[in-house]
């Protein structure tokens, strides 16, 4: 009687699939999903009515650098440090780009 090699082959293929390198980054969320996080404090137009800073019209670089500084802890804020940690560089850049295109207060 010859040993059945099919179960061994299936096992090796299965292990190979689980060990294969995964994508280095997940698919980026849509701009709407990304910006919804910001809207509750900074307003849908980036012009907050309360104590939160207005971010509409700031440069993309300024906004992106600020978000990355919050994420790394170089810039401190109870809320922003937590929020920024949930985004990768591409997502933070997309947020910065969207708000930089909005008109700031005059």
C-alpha cells in the first residue's frame, strides 16, 4: 500500500499561504471616512466654532507635519495624540491635503 501524498501536499500549500508575505499596508480609507474623524471637533469645513483650532486653509505641509508630530508624541494633546496614531502617513497626508484646499477664516 502506497502512502497518500495528497494530505501532505495540501498541508504544505496551506502553510505556504499563511507564511507568504502580506501587503505592507492596508488599503487606504476613503477621504470621507478619514475626514469624518476630524469633522466633530474641527467642523466639516475645517473652521471650528469652539476652542479647537481652525485647520482650513493651512498648508498641507503644516497640517501633515502637525498630525505626524501628534502621532510621534513630539506635539502633545490629549485627544489628537490618540487620533493620529490610528493613521498611516498616506492617510495623514490625504487629510492634510483635503483641509489645505478649504478656505480659511478671513
